[in-house]
C-alpha cells in the first residue's frame, strides 16, 4: 500500500490546465505530503519517544524500549524496500558517527548533556538508541531525494565537500579544547556551496532552491525536534536539569552544519551520485 501511495505521489503527469493560485496550492500540498512521507522514520521514532512512558514498558527501561522500536522500524523499512541495503549502510554510518559524538559529549570531562535514566543498553553513559536520532536525519534525506526527484547542480568537488564535512565533525570535539571555529567552517561551507542549487519536483514541474537554504531549513526542524525531546526528558542540557527551558537557538547553526556533513555522506551513494552535477572547471 505504501509503495502504491509513493507511486501516486511521484506521478509526474503534466497538469496542463493547472495555473496560478490553484497550481501553487496543489504543489505546496504535494510538497508537504512528500516531506511528511520522507520523515516516516523520524515520525515513527519520535512518536515512540512521546508515547513510551519514562518509567518504561513492562519493566523494560524507556531507553531500551526506544532502541527496540528503532531497530524494528529500520528492519521494516529495509524489508518493505523503502530503503536499500546500500542506504542502510549509510544509515548505520550515521548511527556510528552520532553515537561516537554522544559518548564524547556526555563524558565526565565534557558533560555537555546527559541521559538521566537507567538502561541496560547504555555504553559509556550513552543509550544505544541515541545514534538513531542522527540516523533519522540521513533516512529523511534519502527518502526525500527519491520522492522529490532531487538533483543537484554546481555541487562542489567531492574532495572539498568531504574536507568540510570532516572539519565540521572535528569541531564538535575540538572546540572544547582549542576554541569554537564553527563560524569559520560555516563561512567555508557558505563559499563552497554558494552556487549549488537543489532541483526538486513537488508535482509535475521542476522547482529550484539554493542548497544553503535547504541546509538551514532542515537544521531548524531538527532544532525543533530537539526541543521536544528535551521537554520529554529524553536527554537534558545542564541548564535544563532544574526546569525545562528552550534549547538555545545557537544549536540551530550546529544542526545545520551537521546536515551538511550528513548530506555529504548521502551524496556518495551510487544512485544518488548519478543525479549530482559537479562542474569540471
């Protein structure tokens, strides 16, 4: 049924009589539906975050229950063909990268945030389910690429994109010791992707968006999801231990940079790489 639904969403048959406000409204509606559909893993996972009580289920701690839910969702998506094995490998890489960052951030010498609840599946103070929060971003990009028939024009050379991605990831660690160079790295990314354009198809016509705008918008919605997660005490920042407060808006920039890194990994998938144009000069 979901495959049939996706096929209908991706039907690019021309609507010749559609013009003006009616076209805008229908394209906007299709765009919203495709975006929501691309967030399938995110939606199911965060539904579990909201529905699983803090006390856990039937004696199973909440973090362990969330890990089981995430694994089941991921297995179902591969089994039904919503994700290929190659895409699963990329998602697993996101999980490993995210988990390593989490271990560093909750360590005793850093303590950027903490996971206050007990779990059997905690390693180095970090529950294993946490990596899926990063994998969810990768899953969204992979699904949106297919549903919106995404193509990239003027993508920077891959070696430059990889270098920026590595600098972004490294800065999440090194800023605790040698200063935060986030804005310098962001300026480099700004110059690198300044010409890059996302071409996507919400209905039957191609539309364009600056790639930098796409990075910022995705980062904003991740920041919103982070606020929801901290509100429900999935994890907490030090300033939220006494009473909840909104996550600092500065985290928006961090998430946008993380999206750049995530996108770089996705862009190396064989079937996605074929839709990316890298100028020769």
